[in-house]
């Protein structure tokens, strides 16, 4: 019983650390490990036992984001609106992890991880993109590169927005404007 309880505590602590890191990285790339421990309500030893350095912590946060997007893709597979569901989810996650984009500019390791995630996201978007084009919901010339261009536009819209709520509003506005350009003329009528 005690071993089972310890494992439950360890899982809870790890989850609290990841939640705290995600919240902190939504606001700033300059997050110290002691801030994460304090926000998570765990000691430094617990934090470092789970994540020996910030790069390991960032990698896990990014992995959780990729797991989330993968789950969204699985949940909406076959849904005629899957492309739009995934795109909106990607923008929301990008807003939530805004500072990790800033961190990637300064940390080659984070940038490398993000590049790997971009490749996985491209794979997840291929079928919904093809389905949306076949259904006439998107312009026939829409490509995966256009999806990433939309994401870059949303990211750019967040740059000068003060705070998480303003960044989310700016990203959603950019997404709405970009989608107007991607929609098939038949879908707009």
C-alpha cells in the first residue's frame, strides 16, 4: 500500500510540475526552475528528481502538447471539420505555450524539438487537409505550407499583445482572417 501511495504522489508531483511549467511558459521564456517548483508546490529535490534541467522540463512540456494534438486528431478523425478543429487547437496550444517560441530562438535544443513536432503536426494535418479540400471546404490549392504560414501569422499577431488574454484574442483574429483566405469560394457562398 505504501509503495502504491508513493507512486501516486510521484505522479501527482510530476503532473503539478508540468502544469506549473506550462502556466509559467505561457507568460515568459525566462522561467527559473525554482519558480516552477514554487508554483507546483514541490521542493527543489522533487523537481530535479523528475527534471534534471530546464531543457528536460521543456522537452516534456512540448511532448505533452504533441500528445494533446495527437489526441485531438484521433478524436476528430473522420469529422468533416477535422481540419478546422485541429488548426484551432494548434493555435490555442501555441497561445498557451507562447514563450516556448521565444525560448526556441535562444536555445537550439528547444528549436530542434519544435522542428520535430512540426514534422509530426504536418503528418497529423495531411488527411484532414485533403478531406477538407475534397469536401470543397478549402481552396484546392491549399497546401501544408499554408497551414504553417497561418500558424506563423497567428504567432506574429501575438507578438505585441500584452498578456495571455490579449495574445489569445490576437491569435484568434489572425486565424479568422487567414481562414477567410483559405476557404473555398463555394464554402463562402
